[in-house]
């Protein structure tokens, strides 16, 4: 039996904000579609106070920016990118082309082909997410994408040097200092100066996420990524300080970032609530984390680990930390999550920044049907078939009858033509 110790806003309350965001984004996309660069420039000036001669950085500008980044920061970026590249390469190695002869003379196969071009969004604002450059640009390049462009907004009118350096080191072919709805629309629709791409990826605020949702179809996307979600599943072996730290550590992303605890220990449940209040008094980002916890924080008390799995799968959160005596139980039994963090030695921040797994992960229940960003997201698995004359006459008779069963006369004639042309004449 589940006891709710603390709950957040209802789905109805949350959806009210979504409607307003959707209209703003829709209007902006239509405007950019009609007026192109002029509209992009006006939105950039309005939202970011940024209207340079060109949003695209030249090679000379990029080199000047990279040169301003401290060497130890460059080394840290390279360390993270090495880990992410190696894991992405291992994922790529798991993908194989297939060809089989399932009936004599019938060859069926599939090929894995990278998409031609990708646009990567790297968020800025209060939290310039340097790591998103590794996760998107670098992963796309490992997948074999020929043209990878990257957009990031200026921060208070300034160039985010470290983010630009990370984009460059990750292998971006074009870098634009451009953010928000205008960046997503420009990449997906194309303008006079920005050639459109086949796919857009990357996290962002509510407006960026909604832009991605509305642009899906005319371009591919990685996944629908909403506010960061963090679930901690813990038993009596966990301590409240770690649980509280790990929930608030992600709650600082934004005021709508859900944080939850599912535990078999009533003592831990109440101690965690107390510890969160204590930490909020000293956390530098408490102004944001306090709101996310108050409005979206949850604490559920369950009777068993089996029940914890059931409730965790219902939430289907982006990040799930397992602080139990036997973390592997959840690896073996949980089905719905973006990424699992098994044991107290690891945490979500490792995945966000450095360890090698990708930090662009499903939110808002999407973990029920998709995983996060990986090399496979940038690759199309396409099929082909080849058939010998003898085999087509054999297959054609079956195909014709099945087409006629569905009243598709034209389909049937395609098959019957092959039967007449390649079959034995009687």
C-alpha cells in the first residue's frame, strides 16, 4: 500500500502553463517561416538583446573565443568528451547491417545510415549547459552525421566562451550565437542565411521544448524533453543528507523540475523532508530549488521493494537514483526510466556532465516508450530487398492473393505482372 507523505501540483495545474507557452511558440514559428532572418533577428534582439552582423561565428572568431578559455577548463572539457565519445563509439559498434535469404532467391536486409544534417541546441541563461555540446554535437559526429550545426544563446549580452569551446572541440561544423524559439525554428525551417537541417536535438527551457514539439514532422527530433526529473528510490540503508542533496541538486534546474522520493522507510521519509528544509537555508540556488520542491516535490512511502518498482515505473522519471542495499534489483526489474544511477557512489550530476552516458533523456512519462539520446537516434535503419526471377514468380502468387483479399486490384496486378513475366509459361 502506498502512502503519500508529500505531493506536488496536479496535472491539471501544470497543463495551464503549457497552453500559454504553446501559443507564444506557435506564433513565433509562423512569423519566422514567413519573414526568415528578419524575424529571427527581431526575436533575438527582443529576448536576448543580441543582434550582431552575423549570428554565425567565423573560424577566426571561434579561435579567439577558445583562446580565452582557461587551459584547465579546456582539459576538463576534453576529459568529459573522451568519456562520452568512447561510450558513443561502443554504442555505435553494437549496430550492425543485416542481410538474410529467408526464402531461396529472396534477399532481405537493412542498412544503418546516418542522417545528413543535425542542429544541436545548447542551453544558456542562468545555467550555460556546456555539457550539452558533448552530448549532442559529439554524439552526432560519432554517428557519422556529415553536417552538425550548433546554436547557443548569448548570456546577458556576452559570449559564453566555454560553451563555444565545447562545441568546437566536439566537432561542430557551424556555430551560431543564437537562442530560444528563434534558434530552433531557424534550424528546422531554414532562413536566408541558415540552411535547414534534417533533425534538431538538445534540451532547453519550456519554450525551446515546445518549439521542438511543434517543429517535429518537418524535421526529426531526439525526443520531447521537458523539465528535469529526479527520483530517488531508497531503503533504510540510505541517509537523508544524500537523498536531500541529490533531489535539490536537480531541483535547481528550474522551478518546474520534479523531485521525488520513494522509500520503504518512514523514518527516512520524514528525515529527508527535514533535511531538505535545512539545506534550502544554505543552498546558493535555493530560490529556484525551493519552488521546485514546494510545487513538484513528492514523497511516497511503500511497503516493499517490489512496490517501489511498481511506483517508480508509474512515474517513469528521467533520472532514477537507487540508494538501496541491492541496487541491481532495480536494474533487473525496472522498465521505465531515462537513466539509472545505481548505488550511493554515483549520482545524476555524473551523468549530466562527465561520466559518459548521455544526459538528454525522456521526461513527462516518455520513458514508457523511448530511451534517451544516443548514436542510434542519429541513424536511420532502412530496409531493402532483392529477388531472383524464380523467386518472384513464387512470391507473386501469394502477394496477388493477399492483395485481392484486401481489394487492392492495382497491388495485385504488380504481383501478377511478375508472375506472368518470370513464371513458367503454360
